[in-house]
C-alpha cells in the first residue's frame, strides 16, 4: 500500500490551490451510505495535501449537478468512490457533472475545463491493483488463521446487467488471489448476476468460508441483502447440513470501508491527467459568494432555519426555533464535522438527503471560527450560498423539468413519460416542505437570505429526490407523504 507520504507530500503540496472532490452514491433512505466517503475525506484532509476535500453525491447533497460550484479552487480532481467501473462511473457521474464524456475512462482519466475550472476525472478507486491487498486484509481480520488447506474465499460483487465492466474487477481480484495460493478455493459471486451468491453451498466445498463484500460502503446490501441471500446470522454462521457437509461462514466488512483506501485515493489523484501542474487560483465567483455570506454573518444573519450570530470573534449557529434558549440547554458543537453529523438526521432520527427540507433538528448550538463557519454552513446547506449568490447576480440558470427528465437513463428514464400533472403532484407533496423556490418550474424569487429574507433560497433544478419520486408516481408505486422511494 502507499504509506510513504514524504515524496508524495512534496509532489502534491499546493504551490497554489487544489481541490479534491470525492463522489459517493449516497442514498435517499439510508444515512449510513455516505459515511465511508466522509471518513476518507477526513483522513485525506488531515494529511494537508489538498487545500480542500469536498464530498459530492448522486442521491444526497451537494449533488453531482452542484458539487463543482462548491469548490474554492480552479484546479479540481474528481475521484469516484466506487468499487468498479460501470454505469455510475461511465454514464451518470460524467453526464451529471457536465464532463462531456461517456463510456470507459482511460487509465490517466479525463480532463476538461468547466466554467473556468480545470476538472480531472479519474477511474474509480476500486479498480486499483492494490485493492487485492485490502481484500486479503479484510479476510484476515475475520479469520486470522485462514489456510490453503481448509479455507475458501468468496469475493462478493454487486454485478449488473447494465454494464459489462462492472464484474471485471471482481474476477481480476479473485484470479490474483487464487494464483497466490493462500486459499483452498477462490470464487467470484454476485448479487445481481450469475453466478449468484445464493449458489454458494453448491459451488464451495471447503469447511471454512470467508466472504469479503467488494462493496464501497456499509449499507442496505451488506447489512441486509447479502446476509439474507446467504442465510447468515452474524459474523460467524454454522451450516451443519450443507451439500458438502458442515461449513462455517465468516462474514467480513466491506473492502470500501478499510482505512488503506485513503492511500489508493491519493495515488489516483497523483496519477490523474495533468495533476502535476502548478495548481489553480481561487475561484472568484465562489469566493465572492462566501464573502457576501460572511458580511451578513458578521452582523447576524438567518439562513433558512439557521441563525448565525457573531460572538466575540467567533460565530454561533443554532436552529432559529431555539433562539433565546440558554446555551446550557443545548448540545454544544465545536467542529464542522460535529455540525455535519448533527444535521444529517431529523429530531425523529430520519435521514435528511435534502437539507433544505424544513426538518432541521433542534437542541444544538455550534461555536465556530470564521474558517470553520464556512465549512459548517456548507454541511448545513450544501451549495446554497453559491447558488443564492449566483441567483442574486443573475448568473444562475434554471434547468426546466423537461431538460432534467430527458437526461435521465437506466431505471429513471421512465420519468420522461411523466405528465405535468404528475410532476406537480410530486412537487406539491415534496417541494412544499422545502425552503427553496422552484425556479425550474417557472416560480420567481425576488429576495434572498442575502437581502434579509431567511427563506429566500433558489432551486435551479429538480433534485434527485424529486426525480425518484416522479419515477415512483409514473410507476404507480407512490403512496402519500413522498417516502416510498426505491433503492
């Protein structure tokens, strides 16, 4: 693994400015889905090799459509936090980020200039050859005495019928480990394509079986689907009457949550097309947006449901509904990450994939420096500062629903069939609970929070939450309340 940071640190050290963007899938349903990406961002941030590390998501915020606006530098490296090449890395991410590229990504990545930023897009981290070592480390964690005499290894991939590249990396890793002779047998099995994971009792003969999920994060599949399909009851499960006799299955954690992945990410960033250049400049529009926000914050400002109050050289953030409550009654947070973790769930513990929905939790206050206030506000309302400032400068272009619908592929292509009445029905259900004004539906926003109207936040384009709900509406699967999303 790439643990020597001395030379690499000098190579990547910013002469000017560099932004690193980690792209995760995220989820409308499961708050755990984004945690691995946050963790790697923190590990890389601590090393100080980039001026900033930003997270972006397909199904959370900042979205793929917004994330470039949230970067402070004109030099941006984007790494897909995916385990294999496939539909998301080759179709969805390049399309949504406006990279002007579709299909397999070359080994050196793709470089484009987008809105004044030089953007480099790399292969997903999971295809890196050193991921084989991570699989073996995960196997040893769950069964330290695994041996070629009596232990089988199952490398378990997702698989998909939508992209033939998706399973390639799983087979490559299984082949490498098989050739190393460390296990009696090595099988590649999949959730969504043959050979399916449910066939393991027939195909695996060894009395001890280690299963390593080749997945990017802990989530619905690793916590529910895989154990269900395999009949697992925990980390170790006994199967006394399998076709090949008594077998014990040892279920490892997914490879994508291993700390060594941070080294793989940095290596990919270093190898990205043109990454050795001098770095970028401060992105002027981004900086102007934050200066406008800070000017308001220094005299006290309300943004949506959040109250920003200056206090003796620092700033306090709290839910506006907690205005006037003594600090002793509130949980005090002192880091941007603490704020991030606090606002990701409602008071009732529900995941908040859309942060401008009016369900910000109460009962906390954050005391932050000016630099930390910027990052904390980015976590509370991702891309809101940048988009609102652009709107106030007449530089935010709305994307009509029809354009968003036409861009959708895969399981979301059916939203193209939605009638205006169906889209409006979803919007009445979902968007009325949101602080944003639907510019994409022709609504007008005359005043923003930068002009003293707390709820003045523009929505330039229907979010993925709305797209998912419209898909459910067209499919006839949608109940009331807007919470019947598919995975």
